[in-house]
């Protein structure tokens, strides 16, 4: 039986937990610094000792743990995880029945009642991301539940619970058979080469699936496309598949060159006809202005925070200026696809950056489309910051 500890919630925060708020944060707990044992079950109580919720202690960059149940008598054991994951799988049933897409999320943390972990599916392989030592202490129960519920080729894991939430180097293989990598998965009929055994990044961000599809199906035909912070070139591949006449992919990471070449190649696209640059994106903007380069579509999908030798980018502070750079090299009536995964502001504020950027450049614009997380990335209304993705398609009006 796992240790359980009663902790008192500060009076001003009690209503949040009564209403189903899932994140256990330091400021909510009386004497939070006394918590030491990762994975201990926390019984959250009000000042009178009345039950509020039950969760676990697990420190990560977001907080001190997650609520798992609002049922005082529920035991957090193998059966608990079987029930939670079974429900999560049920919500993704349509994905398993779609042969054109073989990579998607089956457990999205607090959206599926399991804050602190995610599970992704890659054509028969399952990848678990653990975000604290606390949630990792449930490893045997989580993997036991998966083994009961699904037929799998193999199970891999990523430990992301050092002090800054970064990846912990280790052998990522857990159970089943080791995969042969790259593993080729499909997304709306397009191939992706993924690696479940090469550190934190597997090769594609699954949350952008509807955005990539729309670029291919509605926006790319006949366009010149600039894909910035391009990672492995996924947006560029979909643009070419949609009839783009040329793509330029720019990313500072050295690995991006070979990874992007690989993604083009597994789709039978001649990468030598595309432009792939290992370069600071902000330096590229200056270069493009100097050379009078412009594009019909510019894609902005930066990390929340990035640092190069000469530039530091923060989505919290600098996105407006990034948009101004993009506006300067977008053709009249061209499209800017602006995206951020920063959870610290909402869609309204993000659109405000768009408005400010065009006003400061004396430009006009029209918002055409907007996206948040797709349906396999389930979220709950009690935790709005969990719906972190914000994407807008902007037309630069002549």
C-alpha cells in the first residue's frame, strides 16, 4: 500500500480544487516545503480536515504534483490506471481505425485524468513521457495497465524530470520488442521517420497534425514557402505534398539538415530541389530582407524559448517582433501561419500580438483560420492552460 499524507490547502485556493483544478501548486499547500517523498499520495483537505481531492507529490516545472481523483475512497493502484487508460483509448477509437494516420496521442496528461504523463502511439509502439519522479514511481502500474489493454509491438519511455523538466539520458526501451529505426509512421497519408530511441525528440510534433493537413489541402498549391524553426521539416513536406513550388526550411540545430533530408526522402521528394538551411532564423530574416527575398507563405513555429550566440527569443516577450520580421518578407496577399506552444497567454492575447505587429508595420491583415489542440490531445475546461497550442492563419492584405 502506497504511503498517503494529508496536506492542508490554503483557504483562498480551496474552491479551485473543489471545482476540479488538477495541478497541485506550491502556493496552494500549507507548509509545502515539508513535502519530500516523490510519489506519495496526497490527501488534500480544507482547514477543517474535510476531503477535497487525492493526488500525488511529484515536482516538475509546472508544480508540485497532480490530482488523480476526487473520490475519497479511490485507491491509486493498477486497477485505477487500467480504468483511466481504458477510457482514454475509447476516446481515440476513431484514430485506431484510420489507416492513413498511425501516430497520435492516447493519454494527454490531466486531460485524461493522469497529470504528469503522456502516452503516444506510433504504429504499434507506445511511448510514455514521464514528467516527474513522482509520476515515474507509478511506472509498473502504468505499464501493467498498458499490457492488459493493448496489443503492442514495443513500449518506450522518456524521462523528463530533471530540475528543469529536461530529458534524462537512459535506455528508453521498456517492453516488447525493440523497434527498427527509423520507424515509418503515417499522418494523413504522409510518411514520417521517427526514432523512439534517440533522446527526447522523436522527429515530429503530433499536435500540429490538423495544421499540416490544412496547409497541404488548402494553402500550399503554387506557393513559395518559408518554414522557420523547421525542426525536421514536417511543414515543408506537407507543403510540397500540397503542390508548393518551392520550400525553404530554416533551423539553427545541426541535426535539422539530415532530419529534413530524411523526411523528404521517405516521401519520395527530391530534397535537392528544396532549400534546407542550418542557420539562426533571425539572421535569415535579415539576409532575406537584404537580398529582397519574399515568400507566399511564412510558417512560424518557434519554441517557447530559444537562444543562439547572438539572439534570445522568448514567446512571452518577443512574438510580436517575430511577426514583424515575417511580415517584412511575406508577399502581398500572402499567408503567415503563426503558432506558439507557450501556455502563459491565451488566444486573445496571441491575436493581440498579430494586431500590434501589423499596426507597427502599417500593414493590413485578415485572420483566416485558428487552431488549438486536436482531439487526441484532450484538455479539460478546469485547466485552460493545458490547451497550450495557438495557431492562426493570417492573410497579409495588399
